[in-house]
C-alpha cells in the first residue's frame, strides 16, 4: 500500500530536539600568545581549558557576543577580525552552535607586552594548547590554532 508513517500510540511522544545554544567565543591572539582560562568547579565542563565566551542573547550576533563575553570575563576589550570556525556539537547536557571569532586587543584596551587579564585568564604560547584539557568540541579548533600561531623551535 502507501508508504505512510507507521501507526503509533497516541500516548507516545516524539522526542523534540531543542534548538542549539548559540555560543560566541573570542580567540584572542596577542604577540603570538592566546588568552586561555580554566572553567570553574561550579560550571559545566569544570576544569577544562577555555577561551572567553558564552551564550548569545536573543538576536545578538555571535561576533558581538564574543566581544561582550570577553570583556565581561577577562576585562579586556577586543575587536573581531574573522570567523575562525563554526560548528555544532552535541554534549550530554546540551547541543551548542559554536562560533569561534579570532580577535585582537582593541587599541583602546590595556597596553603592554601581555595585558593583564582578569578571572584567571592568562596568555599562553599556542604550542602549549596541545597540553591543555579543552572540551571535546574544541579539538579541531585547537589544532588549527597551533598550526597557525605556534612558531617552530
């Protein structure tokens, strides 16, 4: 007969997949070093290395979110330069739509060889990223950053 759907029990619910959470992430490079923090004990993925970033507000462009979150988390003003990577990833706790923005320090921001960041963020050479415990979704991005910014030897 026809190729219609299988009959189903009216009480059976079809799982509804929630829309992915949009996340704006700032990859801040300054003089060959990248701004890295560690997620706190009370956060999802606690103990993992992270770039500044977080959930986008409704109707907030991801690039603006990355800039806002960087300022809120580190005290450093940045400007987005390019969308470095975008990916959707499904964790047990949520599905996320990650937007990694390569950023530079805003010229009006703090000066110095490595401007002081707040909340435990620090400047690390790109080659050191390979030794850090980043969330699974960041693996490909971390590899690309090492290729792009790590200086041989």
